[in-house]
C-alpha cells in the first residue's frame, strides 16, 4: 500500500510517532492526512506475552503489547505523542502468531480452516512515559473449509507477504479467497482501529476538526 504525497496543511501542526514497523499501519495514518514518524520498538513481544500468564484475554495481550511498544519508543521522543499498536489473533483459547516459515503457515491455515477466529487490535497514546488513552476493538472472521491443495497453491502465490500478517493473509489481495464471512471494522482487521484514533486526536486538538 503506497502513501500519496500530501500537503498536511490544516490537518495537524507536528508529527506523531508510530511505534511500529508495520507499513500498513503507517500507510493508513498517512493516507488519513497525518504526519508521522515511524520507529520500531525494541521489545521481546513473546517474553512480554509469556509474563502475562496463560489466563489473560487475547484482547488484553494486544493492549499490553501496544503499550509496551509505545512506552519503549517514548524514551527516544520526549514531549512527543507516541502511537502504540498491536494485534493478536485468537481462535477459541489459542493465540496464533505470525508464521516463521512456509510449514508453520500451512499448519496455521489448516488449524483455522472452517473456523471463526478473532482479530484483536489495540491502540494506546503515550507521552513522556504516561499512557493517555487505551482502546481495543475486535473483528470476527470465518474461514471457509480449505483443502490442502488450495492451501498449497495459496502459499505458493502469496509468499513472502503472507508471512508478514498474523493470520497469513491480506484481505486486499488473495487473502479474500479464504473467507466466507467477516464481521467487524475493516481498519481493525488491518491492525489499526483508525476511526476511534482520529476521533481521540480531534478531541485532544492534535488534529483540527
């Protein structure tokens, strides 16, 4: 997803920092007229998740990770508003992570085939080490029953991009063919509940109404 050249003009007066290396999240914010700087957080996400224990809701895991990212990046940007974001995928009691390779991706798609999973997207706003706002949203996606042959063809056509998302799919591409039903906000599915974030930034006079 490419971000167009924008004249930010009346949208806002100073840059925000996105504590994420996700090109999709950055493009969503820039396409909405926000001037942002991106800075990836230096945290061990799996260690943070493990410290929470096994009984924490997936929505809360996403929120804790988003806050940890924002607080880490805030150290390098005093007096600047930091946007932290994270997304988890859960199916029943299991949390899925990005596949590390083709075999793990195939295993994940077989496990999700014919089932409904949740995408839990969280955002936080942090400034000078203080968390000012937390928000999370959830979308539910039902995969159709996928044959091993289809999964093999899908993987062959989508690597390496399919390794970059937690579910192994991008809805704006061939990933749309995996599903029979989707319930939820499109921006939440992409990993950034954009409309509530914009509303909060307008409320705080960060961007002009």
